C-alpha cells in the first residue's frame, strides 16, 4: 500500500470511529443520592463535545424526568444533573430536554 493510500485509510478510519462515538454516546455510571441523580457524563449533554477531566462539573444542568418510558421508570420524578461544557450549552439544554429527554438519556447510556 502506498503512503497516500495508507494515510487516507487512517484518516477514514478515524473519521468513522468519531462518527460512531457521536452516534452511540457514552455509558455513564450515575450516582444516585436520594431524589438526585448525578449522571457523571463526560460528553457534554448538549453539544456532545468530549469534556476535559478538569472541566467536568463546572457547568451543570438540573432537569426532572417526567416521561412515561418504562425503560427509565426508576428515574421518573428524580432530578438528573448533567455536565455541560459551557454556559451556552446550559441554555440550549432546557429546550433539548423538553423535546426528547429519552434521546438524551439513551445517548448517555442511562437505564
């Protein structure tokens, strides 16, 4: 394989891997404390940007799940705390949560 083809193959593989990560999201280990669920997401809940470890917890959004999907029954009525990467994402997240909370929970691997 010549050098150009090899570089193209590597670039295509990296792009494909990044696309899969963006579609699948992450699998979190939430910390449940009474009625509060700290999602512990490392990918911004709004922009889907991977956050630096030192930035996790600096910006957060608190929302309550009131949906009827039985998959998330144990989260119903609980306050979920999602990490965000910036204040703009905090503002956008409220609308995103209202539109489809189940898609957000699915992206972060909540059950």
